[in-house]
């Protein structure tokens, strides 16, 4: 294909705490102009922390967007400029579950919602966990609980619909292939 889509302009419609909403203007390979609303997000990391007994450590926290508590692996946005994703992962482990991974392996990277957002997520497997001081950030984290599950229990919760978080589902399946949990 000799001609490509081209972005010609972008205007911020809303600048927010977690994301920006922009209207971007493009030109198609045939020369047709069009606009799209796009969510600009700094990206996120998540970690499937597996303890010495082979259990996955997850958090149950209130998510205002769903108005409910959900179970998920530790995660957070890449909100520190130029911080490598692996460092963000270690920081989030400390904040949310008071752990640091002695071994951190990248399981994969995925686009959360490429139809309207540029957010990318990195998922890691964390093993050889060590305790560190927990550094709770924000109202929701101050009310979260830390829970441990086997891979079998986790997959049962996915099957029965009680575990609905996308990054957690992806992370559990990817991690299970490495640790023999499923």
C-alpha cells in the first residue's frame, strides 16, 4: 500500500486526572477527511504475584466506574514520567500488597480498547516475593483487601462470572502457562 492514513490535527477536548479526551483529524489513503474522539492514556502495568505456595495474590477494591468491589491483580497507571514499566510494576506491588518481586517476567503487552484509546498495558509475573512497607495511595486503596487464590480457584471465578477484570483474566491465563497452574 503506497498511501497511508495520516493524522493532521489533534485538539484536547478534556484534560483529566487519568486520561485526556482528544478529537483527532485524519485523512484516508483516498484523501477523505474524518475525525475520531480518542482517549489518551499513559498506559498501565499489572502483576500476577505468585507466592511460594503457588497462590495468586489479588486485591478486592471498590471501582467507582462500576459502583462495586471487584477482584483483580495489582495494577496501576504509568503516571511517573520515563519510569520503565517493570519499575512501575514493582512500585504497584509495594503500594497495593506490600510486596516486591525478586523475579519479574514480562508476560505480554496488550491494547485495552484500540477502537477508542491508545492505552497499552504490560502484564508481569512476579515470583520470589519479599515483604516491603505497603504504600497505600488514594481512598479506594485504603479500603482494599488482599486475598490469595489458587489458579484453580481463580479460573472457577472466571467461569462463574465473579472475576470480571480483563487484565486479571489475561494475566492469569498467561501466568498459568509458565507456572503450571492451568
